C-alpha cells in the first residue's frame, strides 16, 4: 500500500490553487454571501469581527461607486487590497495613434533642415530664425517617443504614495487623502507650445492639490473608465 502524505509542498500548494482558479473560471462566476466569507475566515483561523468590518466597508464602497468591468485585453496591471493599491501602466503599443506624431515630427524636421540649409546662404543670422521650428520638431518627437518606452507606476496606501515615471521621468509624492480622480480633457500646454500641445486629449486625471496629473493619455475610453471606477472605490475607503 502506498503511503500518501497529507502535507503538500509549497509548489504543490500553488499549483493546486492555480488549477482550482482556472476550473472556477471555466465554470463561470459565482457569488458569495457575507456568511460564506465569515465561515471561510473562521476555518482559516482569522478574526471574524475584523473580516466582517472589512466586508461592510467593501460593500459600502461598491454601493457608492458602480465598478466598470476590466477590459479583457488590457495590458494595464492593477492590484488592490483594503490597505494598498498598485497601478502599473505600460508604454503605449506601437500603432497608428502612437506612431503618427513620430511620422509628423520626422517630416517637420526634414522640412526645417531643408529650409535651414537654404537659409544659411543668407548668413547665420537669417538661418537662426529656424531655431524655434527645430525646437518644436524635437519636442514633438521626444514626447511621442517617450509614450512608447515610459512606464508609469502609481503606488498608494492609506497615508500616502507616489507616482513614478520611468525611464527619464520624475517621482512625485502624493497624499492619499487629497486625491481625486476623474476622466476628462487634458491640455498639456494651454498657453503655448505646438498645436498638438493645445489640443485636448482624453485622460484619467488625478487631482492633487493645485496639480492635475494626467494618466492613460492615448489609452482607450474603456480602460480609462475602468480605472476611474476602481480608484474612486478604493479612495472612498480612505
């Protein structure tokens, strides 16, 4: 008779959990009552009073904010629990929306280079008039290229957090209690810059004091509305 061990290794434990999750997903969504959760908490040796309080807070947040379903094909990563939230926004994928500005900047810079070369026959002072146009072209190319390589990471707990942009970005400290979130139009530079800087773009806006921080510029409306609902629900628990 084969002696069957009752204990599982860590690898076996994780593997069975993963297979169980996949099986549940194939069977379809299930719903659980508050009593189901309290019973499970008791079987795991957790404090039922604490579990009940967390369930009540979660249900209150869900009632206050209608959560938008997560788009099945999004590349954005969101992890939440009652105390922390981590949002990772990857670079925009190459496509018509992200590559068109790069193509325009290449055409712009080629034209400015041609004009500058001809203007040099009239002297360096005359050719210097092209400097602002060089600046506009380089700025458009820089911003367009950054969208294809930058990763944005928002990390929050109940006291504070940070917004990091990598590479070649900055890290901004945040006060969780002072955050507000909405989907709206964002203008990068309303008083100057190129026409593209003054054209409103749809974005997920984090309002923090006097600052408005745009996220998800160039991403779909479904992704923006999904994260707006998730962030609002989480912030209501602060």
